[in-house]
């Protein structure tokens, strides 16, 4: 038996950099370094663990939809241990929103062939946390998302989803779409050997025509949502800072009382 | 006036506060029609009517608890068909966002997540989002289909606005996908007796500076003196000092209370992402250079083991 895993990974602007918007109100990618979304490292890690713990012949493919530089994200995932990579890149994709992105990802996943899709819990830039659910809807397969623990065995995926009100145990048959949280287990660092090996691993490039997607189905012009304005939040006005000389707690209480919290 | 669908988040009939906030926002763009599903759906009606629901569509079925997300999407789709609303509003829980996204896709609509405000506009509702760890504010709208918008808790006031609340039972045919992901077990969270983190008016958080699980009793005592919820940084959670459900930040809960008190927390960007929209921010940290002080309305540079117990005592004294 063989098991084909596709891991979706996003290339994002570094959250610790000075992120801002370009003139067309899309994310400015020129002034901030980009990287593999840290939360997608957990997805790569779980895919690799599933592969390592399986008796089947497992192939792990990493998939990204993004600009030229998004190759960096793929290379990082390959150096962690993924087998091959697919980069969907097309100028017409600029400004695509969540609905459009899920279309491109779904078509690419189908073209690649899959038994299991593993995604991150959310990207670190858009942070919507909806793409895995959208992918499951588009592919017509079970959605087994936000897992802090995941297991694949005998054509089934099981896992634990820690919700607001309860912790749930989930089960579904493959093929399925899974997303994993940052509680699922630390992601490995690429080893030197891994980094060297990654250079020889195949990276395929697909554009919209490879996926039979019309240019009027994606992109900023055809998005399902429109950003009307983006403004930098004014810096918070500097607050009062006191040094504790034995009365710090009381001074803080005085402030809270003045603001009617006590 | 057009109708607006509001998805009801409830636990066995007890309506959660973010749903009442949605009703406030829904009334700005139309007439709220609530959709309550699952066990206890019928018990939500009085509360929803009191807060502005002109109609409540209810449906009870075991599927809502036994399978993940999709049965609820099927029901909302049926409600959409019955009502032809001007917008669909859902609260921004992890599940709420997934339900909303799949619904939007089925309706051929766009989706906006994590709105912090909503107003009527010429071309449909305009949502305000707070993005890039709250360093930017954007205004967006859905440009295709019925707008589907999820709204963060604490984004609007709960307002009494008595309305008819006419009950109608919704007829739902579950799709083939509905039973795809089975919930085989459920362990409810133990109640702490404290307010829900995302709904609380005051949140008191502890970070690595708290230095041990046992010391969180200091943070809890302060929280209890104010009737607050307790939060924690990821460093404190990763160390095993406090449960992950209480984590505030990018990969934890996003909170927007009236007052946020950060104790022994440095203020990393990922933590700020979850608390920066709080109305008033206060911090106790022994390092005067900690980035959290850039956000505060009032800060104390000092050892939390001195400052926090003194603060708790003073609050108790003042409250009598
Ligand atoms: C600040 C900001 C706000 C936005 N708000 C909206 C909005 O309200 N509505 C809207 O429709 N769009 C919005 N977008 C656009 C949206 O972020 C992108 O279209 C994005 O590709 C999908 O959403 P996400 O990044 O939030 O993904 P999430 O749903 O958070 O991502 C979850 C997982 O899906 C996978 N994934 C997501 N994108 C990709 C990709 N490009 N390649 C490979 N895997 C991927 C990853 O595994 C990721 O961990 C916003 C973007 C930004 C920067
Ligand atoms: C993808 C990703 C997601 C993340 N998600 C989150 C998230 O959701 N939430 C989150 O919080 N973090 C998150 N993080 C981690 C984040 O980057 C920080 O590491 C974390 O917030 C640090 O927690 P801290 O402030 O408690 O610890 P530290 O940064 O170590 O700060 C401890 C502070 O306590 C002070 N202190 C120490 N002792 C005392 C004392 N006795 N009295 C007073 N002050 C004292 C110190 O001066 C210091 O400022 C994420 C990181 C990544 C990469």
C-alpha cells in the first residue's frame, strides 16, 4: 500500500518585521523578509511523523501557492525531510483571497494525487484559519481539523481537537484533510544533511493553465472580498510608568480606581 | 428591511455572550433572524427575542453533536435558502470560522473573518478588521454573494431590544459530507467558576515571570479580586504551568477586554496579536525595557511577587 501526503505550506512576511500594505492594499512583500509560516512547520512535522510511523510506502509532497520567493518555504520543508515540492506561481494570482486560494490549492492537490492533506492551523499573516475547511469542502472529503494529536492507521485518521467547551476525539476515513495546531509537537530543525539533500529534490512549477483555472476566477480584480482601506493604527499614547519603591501595587490600584475598575 | 442571519452559539440552550453582541451588530444592517441548532435549541428563544431576534429558526438533531462542522453548514445553507438574508453573521470561534467559510463557498460568497466592528454601507455591510497583530486597521466588504462575516467576541455591546422572536422549525436535509468526521468522544472542560476568557471584561495574565505552576495562585487571586478571567503567555503554557485553553495570543485566544493586566510577560508580537485591542492595558514587569510597556496605559516596573499581592490586597480593601 502507498500513502500520498500533500502538505500545504504558506510563504509569509516575517511577523517580527515591520509588516505593512502596498498601494493596492495587498501585503507588501518587498520590505519584509519572507519565510515558511511557522505554524506550517508543525504540519510538515506531523506529515513526516506519519510517514516514519507507517508500514506503507509514504510520499510527502509540499505544496505552496505564492510568488517566486515562496520557493524558500518549499526548500525549508524539503530540508526538514519532505520528498518533493510543487510551486503554483502565476502573476494572475496576485491579490487572491481565501476562497480563490482554496480553489487553486484544491486543483493542485487533485492534480498531485493525495490520500491525506495536512495543513497548518492558520497562517501567520492572514490568520483566518479557514483554508483547510475550504479545501475539505472543495475536495468533498472529511475535514479533521485543529488536531493537537493525530494518528493515521488502516485507512483512518483519528485525532484530538481541543475546542472551547470540550476536547473532542475525531475519526474519519481517508482521503481526508487534516490541520494541526502548535500543540501537536515541536517541529524538527533541518539537519545539514537534510539541507544538502533538499538541493537535489524535485520542485515542480505549475501555473493556472496547468490547473485549468481561468484567470478571471482568481486575483485581486476577481476576489470575493474587497479591502476598502488600511490604516496604520496610531501608536498608543504613552502611558504612565512607575518604578516600584514599595508602593507599586497601591499605585496600580489607585490607577484602576481612577478608571472605575474598582 | 432585509433580514440578517445570526448563527447562535449556545451550550444546551444557554446562549453565549458573543451571540448577543452579534444581534447588536445585525440590527445595524437589517433585522436579525437567529438560527439555533442542536440540543436545547428551543431554550434559546426567550434570550434571543429579548436582544432583537425577530425570528428564531430552530432544529434539533443528534448529528450536530455527533459529527464535526458540516451538519451546521447544511443547516445554515437551508436557513439561507428559506430567508434570503442580506448577510450571515457568525462569532469568531475556531469552529465558527470553519462553519462560515464552508457556507460562504457553497453560497458563492466571499468571507471576512475576525471583524471587530460592522456598519451598513452603500454596497453592503462594511467590516473593520484589526490585522498584523493589531498594527493596522482595515475596512473591507464582501463583493460577491451574500456577505458571510465572522465577528470577534467583545466587539459590540450587548443591548436589550425586545422583538417578536417568532419560532419556526427549520427543515434540514443533511448532505453526504455531514457524517464524514465522527466525534467519537468528548471531554467537557472543567469549569473554574471564572468568566470565559474571550468574553471577560477583565483578563489577568501571567507569563514566564510567574516562574512555576504553584505561583499562578497569585495571578488567580488578583483575577478573583476583580472578577476576571485568567490568561497565560505561551511560555507559561509550554512550561506546563497553566492549561493551553488559557493561552492568549496568535495560537491561543484572542481577547479584547476592557482591562488587560499582564504580569511577567515581555510582550512578544505573537502575544500582542491576542491582546493588543484591549481597551486599557496594564503591566507589571521587572524589566523597564520590556516591549509590553510600549502598550500600557499604566505600568509598574517591579517584581510581580511584591506588586501583585499588594495590588490584590488593596483591591480587597477598597471593595470592602
Ligand atoms: C491581514 C490579512 C487579512 C485578510 N483577510 C481576508 C479576509 O477577510 N477574507 C479573505 O477571503 N481573505 C483575506 N485575506 C487573504 C488571505 O489571507 C489569503 O487569501 C490566504 O491565502 C488564505 O487565508 P490565510 O492566509 O488566512 O490562511 P489560513 O486559513 O489561516 O491558513 C491555514 C492553512 O492553509 C494553508 N494555506 C493557506 N494559504 C496557503 C497558500 N497560499 N499556499 C499553501 N498553503 C496555504 C496552510 O497550510 C495554512 O497553515 C487576508 C490577508 C491578510 C494578509
Ligand atoms: C508561531 C508562533 C506562535 C506563538 N503564539 C504565541 C501565543 O499565542 N501566545 C504567546 O504568549 N506567545 C506565543 N508565541 C511565543 C512568543 O514569541 C513568546 O516567546 C512568548 O510570548 C513569551 O512569553 P513570556 O512573555 O511569558 O516570556 P518571556 O518573553 O521570557 O518574558 C518574561 C518576562 O517576565 C519578566 N519577569 C521575570 N521575572 C519577573 C518577576 N519576578 N516580576 C516581574 N517580571 C518578571 C521578564 O522581565 C520578562 O519580560 C508564539 C511564537 C511563535 C513563533
